[in-house]
C-alpha cells in the first residue's frame, strides 16, 4: 500500500487528471465528421453500437470520441472496437501499467479526448497524481514507480528512434514477460490508432471539459 499522502500532495490529486495547463488554449477545432444521433443510425451503425455496448465497456457507452468516427465506417469500427476491448480489459498487463502506457501515448500525440477519457481511469488504477501531472506537462515522471519508468523509457525511445535498444527491451520484458510485452506493444499500437483517429477528425472532449493541450493554429 502506498504511504499516506501529505495535504500538499493531495491537492495535486484533486486536479491531476483534468487540470488544464496554463499554456493550453480554449479554442476548439470543429469536428470534421458529424456526431450522429442514435435515432439516425442505419442498421450497420446500430449493430456496431450494440456490439460495443454488449462488450466489456458496458451499456452506458455513447457514440463519441473514436466511436463517433467509426460510426461513419462501421465495418472497420467493428474490428477496431473488438481489438480495443481486448487491449483495455483482457491483456496480462496490469490496469495501472496499461493506463500509464495509454497516457504516455495520449501525451505524445496530444490527443485531447484520449487524455480526457483515460487520465481519471489511470488515477483510479493506481497511477500517482504527480506522475499524471508530470506526463501532462511533458516532464519525465521522476517519482513514478520503477515499472512505470521502464515503460515510459520504452515508449519514448520507440517514438524517438522507431526502435528500442536491447537494454530498454530487457527492462520491460523482465517486468512483463514475453506474452505481456507483446500485449503492451499492441496496446501502444491500438491507442496510437485511436489518437490518430481523434486528431485527424478533431474529436474533442465535451464542451464543459477544458482542453488539456494547446491546439495548433490553423486547424
């Protein structure tokens, strides 16, 4: 069990998941695809929504974020959401490490919706609020757990060099083993796909939620 946090640290916890950095702007790019109303879905689109709701995400899912995009291409959406359900709920990677890896991916892509959706989940799974705050700010999470630091280095080296060194690979593999290392890379790939979908089609968090990252001019 982690040591009890001081009052100073608890103030970080209250805001780590959703606080907007000072440099972030409030301007929201308009979605490039319509967010479809449920009563307007055709049979194929409705089948996708029902497939999502019948899986591990539950019946409360509404078609926003990446699902709003995939409603416009429901066949590929079926395959994507099935992979996503496995990556999020069924791998041997612990929820804490999985969500940590997702946040690393969301930050590297500056994917607004991905961060909005997963920062609270990561905190609930056990990622420390200070670690989330560091990731959000683009800082190395120096107080993160040792296994999280190994994954952080793995992800950042992969994005920087398009490879990982033997030393970096062995650090992660020693923690996860062979099968879960494969699953970790699959998680990274899936959530990179989600980030691309969100960024290209400009799917933002709900209007009442502040944007976490500054949006570039001209989008």
